[in-house]
């Protein structure tokens, strides 16, 4: 069989009666052509069964259609699910992704960024907390962050304050004697700090006895489990016989705490009510489905990529208009009531 001939810009130009320069503009700067001429060339590509040479296009215009991602870890189920949702946006936006897992070291993560820039990425999504947004804003590409400090760059976040307020409200409706919030220490600039503020404000406004427990749990099961075991032991000692409503700052640690309770008591005791944060898959898949304040992870991922693509497309125009100030999108959380607060007789058989 004869080898199938590759269709060239010259072939497209002859077919459409446009110049090769016009065909090149279609691929590299389509906004410079009228919609009618764009459609003529688009139809020709279908007729000629044109298959684009991606490597040649990258060499010609420097646009790789790659987005860089720096994510703190894949241990916390929120991050792994967010990454999954971001990657799935390829079908909509047709951008590919290069992913680095954060190292918690500013110098190492700066190396990651330089490596990504060397691959000519067109934009970056950052969930890692390591490098300040002021420094990120000086990079030569658009940046969108998710759930981290974001003063100088665009971002998509959850209304964490509302989430903390909702969590306290749910536990209060179950007439718990003491409300407890378990979290990690964080800067007030981090969106997740709002969970603590919302929880505390609700308790103060309704004159509810409450306690805030701040511990550094690390980023592995082995580091988090003994910390939560110690917290559980103290709660059982300090609040014996009282109905305890516990709001854990993420579903991953909420699931560890739930497992510790069930291993000790054979079930979730009647004097414990538990709620997490994120609505990551573990909250639904736990031995008892965990009530949680749900971040709209799929929507956050879509909005982050969409916001980044808008900026990248603007830069491709002949006269791009830069943003006057960063865009910050905030999405409301969704309360999911499950078995760790809506007690059922089914759990007594565990």
C-alpha cells in the first residue's frame, strides 16, 4: 500500500485559495481572521483529513498546550480527588497537564516551577502552600490557585467560613454538650482558616461550650493516627458521659478518628457525633458514611482551569488586555448529612 501523504499548509492553501501566511495565522492567531475565513479553513481541514503535527506547531509558536500543577500531596483525599477532576477537564479545554507533588521546601518547589517553565507550560494551577502568592505573581505565565493564600494571584476557593458555621450548626441541632473542632495550625491568610472562624463564631453567638484543638498532623497516616489517638483519649477523659460533637477539618482525618472509635467500641458510640470537611470519596466510602461539609470539587476544578484558560487565551491575542487585579471566585459549601450525625439502628450491628 502507498504511504498516506501528510497534508501540509501548502495543500490547505491551494484547497482554500488562501495564502500559506493566512493558513499559518489560522493555527497561531485565529482571532486575526474573520469568522467566515476561519470556518472555510476549518471545513478544509476536515475534507483533507488534516492531522496536526504538534511538535512542529510547538516549535513554530512556542505554545505547548500544557498546564503545570503543583499539589501538596496525594495522601489527603481532597487533593487526589481535585487532581482527578482537573485532569478530566481535558475533554473540555484540550490542555494537557504536568504534575509535581509539593516537597514543603520553597527551594525544591522553585526548582519544580523552573522545570515546568522549561517545558514551556502556558499556565499553572497551584494548591501547594509553600511559595507566597506575591512571588508566584512575578512568574511569566498566568497562575490560578486553589485553597491557599492568594492575595496576588487569581484563585478559586470554597467559602470556608460558611462551612465551619454549618458544621457547628449541625452538631448543635443534635444538642451536643460540647462542640470540638480539630484542625492544624494555619495562617489567617489560608482560606481553610475560615473553618475555625465560622465554627467559633457560631458557638459564641449561641453560647455553646466548645473547644479548638490545633495539632500538626503531617501528611501520612502514620503521623496522623497517633495524634488523633491521643486527642480521642483526652476527650474521653475530659468529657466522659457528655454528648460530644466533633468537627474535623478534613475527611481523611475524620475517617481515621471514626476508625479509632469503632475499633475501641465496636460501633460509633451514641455520645459521639462526627462531621468532616471536603466531601472527598473517603467520606462516602467509610465504614460508616461520614457527614461532611462538601467542597464542590468538580466545579472548583472546572472553574480553575476555565479561569486559567481565559488568561492564556487573552495572552495569545495581538493586543492582550492584562487583568487589573486578581480574580477570586468563592463557591458555597454543601452540607451532607450521613450516618455519623444522623444515627441509625444499622450501625449497632457493626
